[in-house]
């Protein structure tokens, strides 16, 4: 696949990572897959991430699911540089006795490892080169370490999220990714989530992780002083539009999607934590499949 993608870029006149044209940015991988599989079976999905500290499972598992369904992902980072996940979530270093529960499990780590070696991840586009009109959907992953703030507070990304909602394109958000959606404003100055139902990282989950680790990791699990759930609820039309779901300590898997939890409202899909990632990825791919069928 790497050689095929490189060949397609050469045929299409797309330059290297640091030299490709604005016109090609955001679209250079779409022709690769159209040439191989045909347009009707594919969707191109944007996955914006920060330079560092995104969650490996919440990014890697949906990526792998989309790839298995023959959809294609375009990654975007602030400056077009290759990103890296929160190393603590990959290795468990510093989590002490809680490492087996809190770090990425085997499925999450293997998905991240595959993703980190793929062509599209190694050649992200800058946020400023994102063109929503050339994309079919978007996934907003989460993560909680300090490196996430650049992504969560990006005016550029908030504008792009707003455009996706305005165009009624499929948007999936998981964990802190829902916070980015909640901060994105429509033309009425309200959050794009106003009037929708959603879930996100729950206050119970966030504060439990912080309580277990704050003595030796400080506020590692508190991205902001306000919890994700509280900020998201405040952006909704009514507090009860936030659906926390059942208490979960068991992660889902490719063979046990029922262990995960998601909330869907039209073309918007949300989930809470890495333990929902397989169900989240599968349901988002199904949304794209349905959209492709309607378009065809």
C-alpha cells in the first residue's frame, strides 16, 4: 500500500510532505484509493490530532476499522508534522498498579502501532490546509494530557467542525473530542451540539482516574479544572441531553462491540472513552457506508 500511494502521488504531481501544493493538500490520498477501488465504495475521513498526547486507542482503533471497510483517513496536525500519542497511554509508565486498567490494551496498542507506520499518518496535512468540501466525514479523537490543549482550543478546528455540522456530514467524537465539538459554534453563536444528544468522558470516569493517580501524577487526568461532562452539558439545550451510559470498566473489542457505548443523533456519533472505541469505529463506518449507498 505504501508503494501504491507513493506512485499515485507521483502520477498526480503531488509533491513531498514539505513541498506539496495547497491544491493537493487534503486530497492527495483520495485519488490513490479512487484509482484502486473506485469512488463509490470509498469515503475520505478527516482525523485531526494534536502534535502530541492524543489517545492511541481512540485514534488507532477507528482508523483500523475504517481501513478494513475500505474507507480512507486523512490526518491533520497543527503544522503538518508527524504526531505521537500520549506515551503513558502506550507504555503505562508512571501509572503504577493502575497501568493494566488505564493504558491502552493489546488491541489499542496494536492498532496504534499499525497506524503510526501507515502512509497517511506519516504524511499529515496542516490544519490550515483542511478543505471540508473535499471530505466525507470527520472523527474527533480524545486524550487528556496537556498536549491536547492546542487541538481542543484551536479556532481553526472549531471552524472546520462547524462547517461539517452545517453541511450535515458525518461527525464522530469520542472522549475529549466531544469537547472540541461542544466549543464549535454555528452561525447562531450556539454550540453545534445545541439541540443534540451526546455522551463524552463522564465526570465519574474523569474524577475516578484523577483520584487514583493525583498523588503521584498531579493533574495528569484533569485537562481543565472543569470536567468534560460539565462543559459539554453547559453547551447543550438541556442538561438531560447528555447521556452518561452505564458504568464501564471492561473495554469493548472486535468480538464484543456490546461492551462499548455510543450515542447517535442524526449524522453525529459520540462515545466516552477508549473502552468504546471498537463500537464507535464500527458504527461510524456504518454511517459512512449508508451515506455512500445514498449517494450512489
